[in-house]
């Protein structure tokens, strides 16, 4: 089964085989427009994709962050300054004025 990401409305691109994602660890993918996405699979097998750019530092590092959950919401903590980003909404759990883009993902 392949993991696909939608970088724009009505467009899907294959990222990798679903089996290549390790639960609890992220990978980065280069998008056609030059941006990067961070992809994750949680321990239950659900996939998530958010922008890889940490808005606090500008570094492309969110794919290397630590996964966790707060109040039942999955998040990734930036490896640099440790801000947490909700994997479903992209909102920063530590600063409500900051968020990252969320990309739809599917397994086909």
C-alpha cells in the first residue's frame, strides 16, 4: 500500500510505501513547489502530514520531532525549541497564534 499526500486541492502525490514509515518516527518529503512536508505514523497506524518548517526557527526539522499526545490529541514536539504542534490541526499547543500547514494523507 502506498502513502499519498495532497499538496494542493484535487492533487495527490505518492510519497512512499506505507510500510516504510515507522510508528513514532517522522520522515521529510519534498513537495513539487519546493516546500517540505513532515510525515508521521502513530502507533495505531494512522498517518499524518504537516509542514516540516518550524515557524519559530525557520528550520526544516519537524520531521525529526518527538511524537506524543496531550488531552488525546496527537502532536509532534519540535526538536529545537520543543514547541508542540497538533498533527490534526497544525496549531501550536504552546502558542495559540502560531500554526503549521496540515496536508491530507491517504493510503491506497
